[in-house]
C-alpha cells in the first residue's frame, strides 16, 4: 500500500519493493493493466523486461509519472478535457487515449459531478454522454450553456443512439460535435484535436 507524505505526494514505506509487476504498478497508479501497458508501449511510463519477457516498473518512475500526470500534477500543460459518462469503462478508455495525446483529463460519473467540476475549474472541452440516469447529457448541456454561455466551453456529445435526428439535435442545441457509441476512440480523439489542439 502506498502512503502519502505531508505534502500529499506518495511515498513508499521502507518494506515495499522498488520494483513492481504490471498488476502492482496498475494498482499503484489506479488504472487498468491494459492502460499502463499502452502507456509503457508509447514510452510514457518506463518499463523494464525480465528474461522471461515480463514487465517490471520502478516505483520512482511511477512516482515521477504521478507528479507529471496525476491529480496533483504541478506541470500539466495539456488542454483540460472533462469526460462525463456514467460508465467507468468508457471514461477509462477515453482518458487513456486522450492522455496519450497530451491532454489533461478529468472525469465525472454523472451530470451532477460534471457540473460540480465546472465550478472548481472550467475545462477547455467537455465530452458528454447523452444517456445518463437522473440528469441526461442534453439537460447538462443546457445548464452548462446557462451558466457559462453557449459555445464558451466546447462540448462534444456522444451516444449509443446515432441517427440524422441526433446529429441535427446536437447541432441545434449548440454542441460542437457528436460521436456514436460504441465509438472508435480515434474518432473521438480526432474531433477533440480539431476543436482543441493539444
């Protein structure tokens, strides 16, 4: 288990190993194993390989990654994207792909969480699921526009239901983009990059 020091950063207790397996590293960073595997494939998190081909991660490298990319990162420079979706697997997929492109990503599991996040620090772009319980994406879009003005924060809507009517409705309601779900993450990344270059 990782401990936090007085400044809120992680520090390893003396009895913890300096080298972690893929599973341990994923747990340490709080992400899926597939995510850390992808990050190490593109060089965001250094990985070392055993003679048997298994990945090992140095704890100091993971701490350095958290300093750069974690919730308390000091030197985040990428544009901030807020992903609002009640499905944690979708949020994880979108976050992993956008972070690989240099974006700083925050997540919200509901419209209420998303609206609360807006009050703390308005993002540069919102990726918003249409179909959510309690308050759906259309209602959240309306509230965002009410508080911040139409178009002041670009919004890309996404939904499992995609037809001409949905596309027209998104444009009519002031969304800057619309992507079908299940979607190709590349399509979402391309729309994000067009609206908000990293």
